[in-house]
C-alpha cells in the first residue's frame, strides 16, 4: 500500500492504494465517489469514464497510482455547486437520455469530452464517438438526441420523440 | 395541445437528478460497516463429478475469514422453481435439485463450487485461486436434440432423462390441426432458431447479506426487480427465515430485463454466510461472472407450419419447439416456453386451430429464463417469419396477407386459451404505413442499388400478453405464486402523499409516472406525491416489475388505494361542510358541495384526518392511509406493427439498419416520453438479437461468448433513430387506467421485421435465400449468398 494523491473535481484527495488498485476502484471504494460505475471487466462498457487531465479515460483501465498528481473530473463534479445541472446533464434530462442510470455517468463524461473536441458533432460523429459506451436501456435514440441538443443543434426534426 | 401535468403529460423524470449527478444508490454503492467480501470459485468445466475440494492452503491465505463449500449447505434448501408445468400426459415436469453451492457435481461452466469470504475482495479472489478442486470431467450435453437421444449423458443422474417436460397445447386440437394441414391448399414450413441471449443489464448483480444477532434479523441488499419475491423464496424455501425476520432491499437497480427477477444462489449465500460469520458479506459480480451466472434468455429451436386455404386464409398453425432450460430450473423458466409462448401463437390472426408442442431440455449450460418479452418474442418471431415466407411462396403482398387474416372483432377468444379484450390491428398497420413511408421505399431501394447495395423492407405485427397476471388463472397453469400487485397510499397531515408500491423501478421511471396518476385523480401537483419502492420493510407484499405489469397491475393497485382515500376524504369533507356525502365533488384539489359555493381544500381535509377535532369519529377512524391489492381479471394485450429497412453490402454481407418504424397500441398512455423511451430500448435489444447478439457454447459446454469482447452488444453506431407512433389506442377494458403495458413491446416486435427485411434485400438481388438464423451476422449473410 502506498498513498496516492490527486485533485478530484477541484479538490485535493488522498488515499491508500495497492499497486493493482484501479482508478475506478480508488474513486469508488477509497474516495467514496460511487457515481463512477463499473459495468464490465474488459474496458468495453464505458460506465467508468472520467476525465484525467482533461482527457476521457476508462478508469477501469488505469491504475490509481498512474493518476498520482493528476487532475481528475468525475460525474460528481459536473453540476454547479448549487446543484444546477450542466448543459449536457440538463439535455439528458430534457430528452429522456437515461433510464436505469447506470451507464449515464460514463455517457455524460464521454459526451463532455466529445463536445470539447467537436462542439457541433453530426449524428454519425456522435454515434461513432459513443462506440465505447454501452447502454442497454435507451437504444441510444435519446442519448444521441440529447447530445445533439446539448451542442445547440435543432432536434425537432428527429423522428418522433 | 399536450398536457403539462397529470395523465398524458411528459414531465421530466425526477429520478434523473440523482442519476445524472452520481448520486444514485445502487447496491454496489452500499457498504455495510464491517463487511467482508466473497468470491465464488466457479466451475471451469461444463459437467463433472467433484471428487474433492481442498481448502486448506486457501484458508491460510491472508485475510481469509472462512471458506464455504457444498458441504456447508447440506440440509439447507435448494433454489426453488416458481412454476410447475404439467406435460402432455398429465405428469408434472421433472424438477431437479438446485443447490446454492454445487453438491457432488458441477453442471455448467460457472456453477459455484466454493465461496471464499475474506477481508477484501482481492484477498477473497486470491484465496479462491488456491483452492484445490479435483473434478472428474464428464461428457457435456450441449445440443438439445442430442440431449434427448437414447443413451445421452444425463445432466441430473436422478432424473429419468434430460427431458424436463413434453408439453402440448391445445392437446385437444392436435387432430384438428393435423386435419387442417391435410386439407390445406398450401402449407408453409420453416425451421428456425431463436438465439440464446444474455440480458446484460449494465449493472452486474450484487448481493450484501447482513445479520443482527441481537434481533435475529437478516437483511439482504440485492439487485432485484422484486424484493418481496426474493424474501419469500429465499426465506421460506432456502434458508428457513420467516418474513418478519428477513428484510430485502433492492435500491436503485441498473436495469433488469428479466434476469434480475430470479432468486439466485449468491443472494442466499450472502444471507447465510453473514449469519454464519456474524459479519456483513458483500458480493459484486464481475461482468465475466454475469455471463456465466445470470440466467440467459430465449434459446428455442422451432419447426413451424402455417396452413392456408385457397383464398390465403390461415387455417392452422402447428409448431414443435425445443426449449433449453440449461442445467437447472431458474425461478420461472418452465413458464416461458409454455404459457408465455404457446398462448400467443394465434398472434393477430383469426387462425381457427393451433397446436404447440414444446420439449424443454436440460443441458450443461447456464439456466435459461425470462428475458425481455419472455416467450412472446419467440412466438412472434416464428409466426411473423412463417407468414412472410408464405407470402413469398404465394406471391402475395406480406402486408395484405396479414391484413386479410387480422382479427377485427373484440373481445376475441383465441384457440390458445386467451381472450383479447381490445385491439385495432388495421389501425396500427395504417399508422405504420404512414410513418414508415412505405410508398417511398422503391425510390430508396433504387438509390441504394445505385451505390451497389441491396435494400430490403420487412414488416411484422405482434401481440403480447402483459399485465401479468390473473392469480387464479396462473395458479391453474402451474404458477406457485399469485401475481397481483399492491400499493399503500399514505396521506400526510399537510396533504402530501407517499405511495408504497410493490412494483419496482429499475429504469422505467415509476417515481415520475405514478405520481401523474395520483395528481390526475385528486387534482393536486405531482410534486406532492412521493413513490417508495424496493424495500420489503416499507412496502406491502408485492410481486415486482416484469411482464410489462407495473402500471397495468401496480398502477391499478395504486388507483384502487387512492379511490379508497378519496372516498374517505369525501366523508370528512361532507362532515366539515355539513353536507351529504353523496353531494361532495372533488376537482382540482377542492372538495365542493354540488350546486353550492361551499368548498374545502384537499389540505383542510387531510389536516382534519390527523387533527380530528371536528371529525365524524363515530363513523370513521382518524388518519388517511389505505392499501389495495389488485389482481387483474385478464392479461392486457398490447399490439403493433413494425417495419425495418436494411441496406446490405453484397461484398461483405454486412447489414445496416437504415430505418426503423414502430406503431404500437398500448391503450391509454400516462407519460408519452417514457413510453417512447421504453419502445426505443426494446427495439435496440431486438435489433441486437436480430443482427448482433448470440451466446455461443462449444461442443464441450465452454461458453465462448463470455465478455463484451465476444458477445456483440448493440452500440450507438449499430442503430438508427427510431420512428415510433402510439396514436392507435384501444384502452384495456378491465383495468381502471385502460393501460396495456409497454416495456417489452420493442423487444418482441422488432426481430422478425429485421430478418424479413434482410430476406427481402437478398431476394431483390436475385439470391434464393428464404431464411437466415439470428444473429444475421455478415458471415451468415455472405455464406447464404454463396448458396
């Protein structure tokens, strides 16, 4: 065990980690930030996506020690301090982009990374970008719609609701 | 103009706030002080005799608290099966024991042999690797027909064979169906596979057992769709704990799709072990474990025959199905290929006679049970595929053939023992033809062909039996449970309400939609209503959420309880206004006396109920809290028509979904936004089944598709936007809301249209292909094109 320190959602946090401790485990079990979810063990599902130094990372694929000194952003830090949802979170609620909510933290974090690098993505670009985030509930319809809406694009013409 | 509140409105989901901010409370987010962790050592062979399990070295590993093996569970009950099917000859099905930890034999890859409880999850896993297991591997039985051959290895030595049951339905119609086949002008036959699927809710299963020695009370936190069912099954049949000493909590649950209905050994283990070591015990499944321990779905092999007369009227349907049960009977497994499947074989059509034969088979594979749709997708797929094939053979339009045979008068008693109360199959087909822009298809096909692609269009109808289920009926059919639902409505002194429901929300949005109903009934704001679910300690005994039953059955219980509340509140209001009870009206949260300007507000009445100073105490009790149990009079029968348009690359065999349209009739709709979302998700899963997903075992019973690297889950770029329409509404006649249920429709209704579209594309390219089994992978398409 050794101590790992990182900045999480703007706040410096420390905890003990084994060499094999994954960042996802460290966030959930050591720091108690259970908003980051673990849905698989092969780095496929994307429920655990967080941002490390501004880059989206599947936190089950990174060791906690590798994040020593890093700036980590998780779902818990996305809303404003008064609880106001950010644009992407609000779009997910407005367009029913979530059902059971389990994949949602990863979806929101991936969407944030996408819109940072591509502020007006096309439908195809969104679908391509989300290839590493699996949702079993929504059939992706309202997730893609929410991300289009979050990027300021008109979603009124999308087939039905 | 759309409503902004109450029934028919689409308020944003209140549960979203916690899910979008990382504040959900899923089972794995719960940690109980002092908890130990369990890791299950699972069989890596499909079939074997356990000669020895040596835990000595493992027990000495760091952090190990205790190791349990099958021996620790001798004298403990096995996992019960909740449904007994009676076979064609009047005999009960063969029902093998299902131990919590393997006893003497392992019967599928993933069968748990031992469980290590340790201080950390890593220590438990490390120690499990040090357990020495001596297993004599036995031949594995994987193929269902081989399993039924004389001399086949038996999965269970104490059963007479691998046949669980041989079911015939309606047995009395068998000869009439044979006669109709002989008299037919045309018979279309199709052999097909309904591929084995893995439900894959994104949250893997978790169980935490906790025991309080001071009170002798056990608590189980679990990822369940029905905590009361788990409490009853585990308490009464496995561990011998009475309900009042056992609490089951299913908090936020990350999807279910059926596979979280069932009572699993891990739940019983954690509850048992927590008492044995007097510490909380937590288990979190890895996804790899989920693949080999969650009950799988579907896995039918079917031969279906459709008989038609010279005018193309359907005259008979006959099917023979082999249904895989896996190695043990999961909780509701026997009901899926029988009563949830055979009763739907009339479909939307007035076929006069139907005979369904199902042979349920034990194999050395993971148990198979209900997965979204459960039996009804299997029925729909075979029927809608054979109708499409018949249309091609007869050279008639597949939509016209369907329309010609539609049931048009309701109620309609089918030849397979159910009575459809309402429906409008032409109505949904009309809606579909509009939204799918069928008239524009030929132009789209030409455009695809100009790019060297083939384009196909496939249509199908579906009907499902939902709102499960009338208890007296399912009792006659072998259910060992009632299938009512419950609700307690508690009104607080200042007018707010709490509804404690036996239904369970794991993505369906009950916390938002259920209050809409109460708000409509009383005329108050939805924010005054809170929904409580998922904890046996504070909800009435209820059967949970599956079979598209929450609103139709659970919502009906809530309506009945609320009606009792309103009736009592009217008595109080009558007293307060010194009027006759019969003259009291409730509108917009105000009680008034008809024909006068006298009124009291909802809050005045609720306050009086709890501060009964001026109150008819001689007639009614103080307080305002009512419970109702609602047992449905019939199933509900949602129906619809779906259309899929695919593009097929003849160079590679790859199929892409270009358009998908769904027209459903769900009766009345409480929250259109949520209903659309349910259909979207079902279609996503149906496209997954049709094109991508397939659980693969090799001949030795090794599960080859045991991770997301090997099992193709639908991704965002595998599906298009869906076009859905719910304008066709024929309300259910026998529940107070007139609702039919929408949770499973998409998964039931979508696979046949996808495959029908692929066949259409191939035939348009001159390929004489009449069927491809799901998943319709590029390899299978390409192989079919090569003849």
